[in-house]
C-alpha cells in the first residue's frame, strides 16, 4: 500500500533523512521507533508532502513524491500530526466536519460522527464546545477522529499518546486496533515502546536518519543489541 524507497529530506542544510526505506501493507499497524531527533516525524512529513521529499514515495502504486499535501490526502492518506493542529475557535463537531473530503457525503465512509462519539464519549459531551477549551487528551482524540472522518485508507499518526494519562493511553491503543480492524493501515510514530510492541504487526527502528532494524515485535524483543544502541536512553 505504501512503499518508501531511498527517501531523503533536508531542513535547510541539515540532512535529516538519509535514505529511508519502509513499507506498509493493507490493514497493518507498523510502528516507527527511535530516539527523539532521528527523523521519525520528518519521515511522516516527507511522505505527506509537508517537507520536500527526495526519493520515491508510492501509495497504492502511484508516485506521490512531489505532490501537495491536499492532493495526497485526497488519494486516501491521512495524517495526525504531533502538534494536533486543531481549529481552536471551532467546536468539536465543526472540527470533525472539516475532516471530511470535498464532496464526501456524511455516513458514506468507514467512519461517522456517531462512531467518533461512541469511541470517545468525552467528545460527545463536548460536541458543541470550542476546541480551545478542551484538555490536551481531548484535543488528541479530536485530531485522530477528524482525520478518520476523511475515510483514509492509510493513516500516519505521530506520537498519539504524548502527554496523556495512562487511562487515555489505553483508550488510544484500543482505537488504533479498531482502526486496523476496519481495514485501515497505520504507520505509528510512538515513543512508548510497550504500546507499540503490543499493537504493531511490524516495527522499524530509526537512527541517524536511516532504518537500522526491521522486523516483528518478537524479533525486536530478541535483539538486545538493537534496543541498547538505538532505543534505550
């Protein structure tokens, strides 16, 4: 579904991504692991067109490197950024409506507003409240749900559990698994190793702007050398 080959990206003169190779198959949860600053978030931004990519990024066999972010989104690739990017002056309901694609009719995709409210009761309680007064956890829920409202076939989610309570972390993990059950593939950037290892089908470990390990969670558990060199602080 998603195939990234020899992906490079720069911030000014800083060479951040130095030949990233990865793929995501239908319905998979793939975790992208690594220490802060190794290029995980930049990988998502380059795939989404928010950072100019050099290399090949194919989505369902179509080359999308060089396309604009809205064009990529319209092809069926969703993105939940780390900084959430909610519309603070709009209500929860209005934010969710804005997640739908142009011309998309309500209730025609995998997800409806009622689904969002069923999964996250907090959002239902705050349906007509401005997003600016919501807690960080509620804003994270809203950002994920807004992306799902566009009915993506693959969604990239950057640090969804950052700053959340243990109870909310568990809820987010449950939702990620529900996303996969509905046939939506997920590329997950996650700092909490335990969450990623519990729900991912495969994992990539990044270091120095490159993929240093690819395998299943069980294979990573058996590689003390990889964990010590690229994951442990």
